[in-house]
């Protein structure tokens, strides 16, 4: 890999019910990140709208679009204008009645490199994603860009070490997670702390286990009964947090990732070397309750 460092822009914003307004706000965030020197810019999950999955409403399917389509055209133009890679989370309409939670990647010359469809789909109070999204069928993806090989996963994927491992094994230089997660407004402070710490810790563990940085970009702002907790962060290839955004404020930040750390950490802590791949067949079972 020719680039041993990469400057990653993180666009943490609040959203409104106005799609055009959200798009303009995000475009402004991309411009700011580019002006700060970003080479790769990562947007939060479903940045064009409010997080509509807090309710089951058929009208919300009208928010979906083809990928590639209008939003990737806009992002491609911006990527080319600023010479940056853009990682953009969108609501994909694949066919009539078939929808995905999808992230598109635009290279620094504006080329559409492809998309990743979210594999793990939650269904919980406030997160009714199974109503909207078909599970991904493209597998885990790594995108070779001008500034390195980017492994893209989405939100609920964060909790699954299998997803991070497979993406890392495909050669990702770092992982990115566009995200929309928050606190219910009625929760106490201890519960809030526990939830955020768990969220950050599981992603830092992906850095440790795989020896690569993780970039997680979350939205902020109050939407309905939810306070999205912001707190976007970066961990280095050994899980140390090198940057953490505020919880309740918008933030455009550029963080330089040191990609040389992966070789050093993987050499001194050789987890990949010592994997017992001959013993892992049981992981493909739902639960090991039978002999």
C-alpha cells in the first residue's frame, strides 16, 4: 500500500424531516471536512432523513431511491470536485417492494465503486428495521480506493465480531461504521453510560482482534423519543481511542489514521497467525444445544 496514513473526515449531524435540507447540510459538512484536509469522508447512517425506523409507516418507503441514483450522482460530483472518497449511507430501493439499508462508496475521481448492503437487521422498540430492510445479500465488502482499502459495515453490524473479522480478512486497511443509535429520553444516566460504553467497547475490540483502525460515525439530535448519542470516534489498530466527538453537538472532524500500526500490532500480537480455522465450523450453527 502506497499510503501509510489517511485523513478521515467524520460528519456528525442532526437531521430534520426535510430531505433537501438534510442533503444541503450534509454537502456543507463534506465541504468543511474536505477543507480541513480529509481524504476519506464518512457520513452517518441514513443521513438524508430522520431515522424513520422508529415507527412502522408505509409512507417512509417513499424515501428510498435507486443505488446508483440521484444521491450517488451528487456524492460522485462532490468526490471529484474535492478529490476525496465519500462513504454514503442510503435507503436503497432495489425493486418494487424490495429495499435495503445500503452504503455506497465513491472514489476520489467521482467513480462509483459499489455498495454494501447491511447484513444484520435489528428489530427492537424504536428500531423497527426489519419492517423496511431486506438483509444484505452481497456479502462483506472491501472497497479499493485511492486512499486505501475501506471495509464498510453499518450500525447493527457493529455488534458482530464475525462481520468485522471477515471484512478484515478481505484485506481492509480500516473499518468504517455509518451509525444511527441513541438513548431513549426516559433513561437514567447510568444506563446511558453503560450503553455508550458497550457500543464503543465492542468496536474497539474489532480493532484489537484484527489489528486495524475503526471509524464510527453516529448522528446526534433528538428525534421523537430518542436522543441520538453522537460520540463518533476513532480507535487505532490496538483499540486506543484517538478521537471522540461530543454527544449532543454536531461535529465535523478530520482524524489522521496511521496505517503502519497494523503491521506492528499484528506482528507483536499475532492473533491472525494463531487462528485455529480448523476448529471454527460450529460458529455456523445458531446455537450448540445438540451433540
